C-alpha cells in the first residue's frame, strides 16, 4: 500500500466516480445501472450459508472477485456505516468495531432528507479503513455480513 488515504481524498475520489450519489448500494444500483454488478455468493443464488461448506464457497468467491478487482498496490478500502438521530457520528455495529478497529469517520448524510421523510430525522454515518489487500483479510467480516448481522458495507479499490 503506497500512501494512507485520508477521508477528504476518498470523498473527492467518490464524487469524481459517483457524482451526487451517496455510498449506498440501493442508490448506486439505480443511478449507475450500467456499472452495477451483483455476484451471487452461493450456488442456486441462495442468500444465506447453511453449512461450513457454504461459508467456504462464499469466502472463496468473494476473495476471487476482490483479488480480480484490486491491483495489489493501492490497497483496499472498507466502507462501513453507523446510524443516529443527530449528525454527530455514532458507533458502528459492535462486532464490526472489533473486527475493523481503525476505521475513521468519513462522511455523514441526512438520511431523512435522502428518503424525503423530514418527520423522523436520522443520519447515516460512513466510516472508512484502508488495508493492504491479501485474500482472506475480510473473511471474518464477510461471515458476519453473510449471517445478516452487519449490513451496508462497501469494499472499494481507492
């Protein structure tokens, strides 16, 4: 990994790649249809693993895709989320904090404005952490995502 990416630089790069689009899967899918790809992690397009063999298949497939997308030199960035009723960044999922302790606040959006629901103010806080890519580095995180314990993560090549 050459240099550590700072939050303001990630924001600049995100805006250059996805103008006026927050880092949320459902909005990326609708605004950038031509660039959206969904990879099925399990045979038969099943969503949740049912055995250790399923976990191994899921991890193998995710690591293969991530290895193919990453150049191995620029590192890889994990974007995770937290939620609160104020614009003050709030804690992320406890399990994720343990597995990704060096994440720092990157960006906050007013989700109630995005969803056109001013009656219930809530904010979506985005955190980032940069890693040197090696297959398996996110296996523990991918497992908790597969178990639907943690959601709304994005892994990007900076």
